[in-house]
């Protein structure tokens, strides 16, 4: 009787164990890719019809850290920087390991400037031509591939 019970338990518990183990692994893996595991607020930003899952950097410390020391960035992922007021915020690539496109956005939700393919470790500041209150960083090359232009509409979806 006891061996029958242990066989039943093994038949039921073993698949459940592997199911939940794989669920945890998938949650951690996809959480890291989407930015949830970073502790930053997650949101969605769309430039015209192209949308990105972003991490929101709002505090000075979050903005300073940015995407530094990241080994990779998901194709539809990025970071959305929020500032208190419009200004010509300079960005650099210190300790940034992936090439990025940097897109400055006005308070009205319009692209005001784009720096294409900022390279790894670039220490020369990139400064927009016009004041911006928000900045979107995405994988280098995407803004050209998607044909983003100054004046394009940008929508933030919390």
C-alpha cells in the first residue's frame, strides 16, 4: 500500500515540480529582458506604430545608471528617461556595452533629435539641437531601420 502511494505521489509531484521550476526560470529570464528585474518601472513607448517595452528612469540615480553594464538589450526593449523640465540633456556611453540610438522627445511628445548608433564606451557627450524632456534609448540602428524622423509622434503608455 505504501509503495502504491509513493508511486502516485511521484507521478503527480514530479511533473508539477518541473512545471513550476520552468515557470520560475522563464519568469526570471523574461523579466530580465523586459526590465522588470531591474527594479525600475516598466512601461511602453511608441514612436509612430513601433512600440518598445521600456524601463523608466526617473530619479537622478536611475538616469545616471541608465543602460550601463548591460550585456544586451532586447530588440523591442529600451529605456525611457524622464526629466523635470525641458533642456538640452547630454548623454554619453560610459560603461555602455551595446550600441544605442538616442531619441530626444519634447514635452509635447515629438522627436526633436536623434543620435544614431552611439558606440560602446563613447565619452564625447551627445547633445540635442533642441530642448527635450524625455529621452528614449533603443538598440543602435533601429531608428534608421524604422525610419524615425524629427517631428515623429511619441506616446508613453504606463
